[in-house]
C-alpha cells in the first residue's frame, strides 16, 4: 500500500489504537492484524460478526475540550497533525482498489466518543488544522450513541459545508460501514445516510415472487433484462441486492438524480435534444433548446438541513481540489450555463430547482470563481422552460 506513513510516539498514540481495537471487539469483530502504534495512520484488518473481512486505514487524533484563549467555552476540537508543522499539503489516502476504507476521526478517550469527518473533503490537508465542534453535539452523541450534524463554521468561513458523525464505542463498526457507504456522496446525501443508517443496515429485504424465480422460469412472454441474463438472477433479485448493500444503494442514488433530471429535461417543451455527459470534469447535460446553441447544465444536491429561516442551500463545490490551486474546488462562471439543484436530500422527492449561472455570486477569495454559498431564493424556478429560455436569449 502506497500511503504515507508517519513516525509517532508509541506511548502517546497507543490509547487511540486501543480505543479502535477495543471498539471493534466490543462490536463482535475479530481483529486479524494491525499496525503498531508508533506508525500513523493505523492500518487494521478485521472480521465482522457476519464473517466478512474488512480493512480500514485510520487517521486518528485526540479530541478534547481544553479551554483555549479567545475561543468559545463550549467548544471541543481535535487537531489534524503528525510530526512538525511544515506548511505542506498532506494526502489523506484512499484505496484505489476499494479494499480499505479510510477513516478520519477525533477520539475523546475520556468520554469514549469518536467524531468523524469526510476524508475526501480533507484529501489534501495542512498540519496543523483544528476541527471544532460544540459541546451540545457531544452531549447528544453520548446520550444517543449515534449523532450527526453539519459542522458549524466560523463567521466569514467559506470552506465547504461538512457533515460530521459521532458515536460511542458500540457504534464504531456502524461508523466503518457508514464510511464504506458514504464515500463520494454529496454532503446532503451523507447526512441523509447518517440519519437513516439503522434502516440501511438493519432492514430485512422481502423477496417477492419474482425473486424466487430462476431466470429460466419466468412467466411465458416475460422479457428478461440483459443484465439479469448476464448475472443469471432475476431483475428483482438485482434490486434486492442493491437494497441490501448500503454503499451500492447510495452510489446508485447519485445516478438516479441525474436520470430523473434527464427525463425532466427531455420532456420539457422546446427541448430538441438532451445529452447526458458522463466524462469526468464535464457538466452533466448538454441541451439544445428551440434550435439554439448548446446549453450546459450541472446537477448538484441540496443540503439536508436548512438555515434557521427555512432557506435551502446547495452543496455547491467540487469534492476534490488541486494541490497547486485550492480555488479549483470552486466552479467558474463559464463551466456551465444552468445549475440544477436536486431537492431529494431535503424533500426526499426527485424534484429540481433551476438558476442561471450568471446570477450566482462570485467567490470573495477566489477571483474568477463562483461562491460555494448558494441559497435557493425566489429567483430560482422549478420550471426548466423558463430558465432554458433565458439561457438561450440572454
């Protein structure tokens, strides 16, 4: 494995590794192998109660509530750091083969709590950065065993919105499964998954009559999908498989949003053609409206929670940024003409709201880029015809 290893103090870091190993054991797991506490991040393989083998790479740091000058008295935090402060960007590794799940956590060994952040949002990070959260979140995690929230940011902070999850030792295996399923999700769907984790992990799948039929015993005249024929199982068995695998289901959910948007655009009056673009770094759709020039459309999810006044926000930033250009996390005005906000993370309905890119505000710290602080107001429309006409003639 080609991740960067950091020498750390065995005595100082051993309590962190012990917390993780003991938590997994408490959850019924059998530890197979683990790295030594004098090397970070921690690499662990284990067998879960179902007999499945798992690998995790854990970037773990001590969380605490020590009083800090000029900081709120109800603030908890953990510092992301290994070694000396060097000003470099350090990579938070992800397994390209998908065998190991990366975790990035603060661990409060006194309270017995873990607090996890989205590793992809910190894929390239400086040492030392501080990740803060409130005492109220700690209290809820302690009380309920599992808790989730959007990270509160300092006034004027335009870093991406981030969903954090926390829990007690007995939920650590659930946290591993959560991160397995949440990899690459938008923050809105990350929060939706955290909110419904028990459902995704514990729901019994009811097999219909079709699921009990072999592909060669379908009713006369029934058509078998080519994928079902390739897998040699029925269509319903494929759907049941997706339902039973949280990570697979959440991955499919992203494509479902684009599928619904594509259907909506295709049946919109005046649309001559609607092409789904699937290349990396490209907008999601290219539309020809009333014989005009191609219109590019980007589909982004809204966040699960609203502002205090009920305003819905868009999760409007790229997951990854270039090492050489941190501003590359933010979109440019000419990347596409229309932003389509998928409302599913908030409404749990496949509905959309639209806005012209030219109406979005610029980024204060990154000239030539769009702000990631996008809110749905009265200027947005649910009617794609309206925004397509403006994009064509403006």
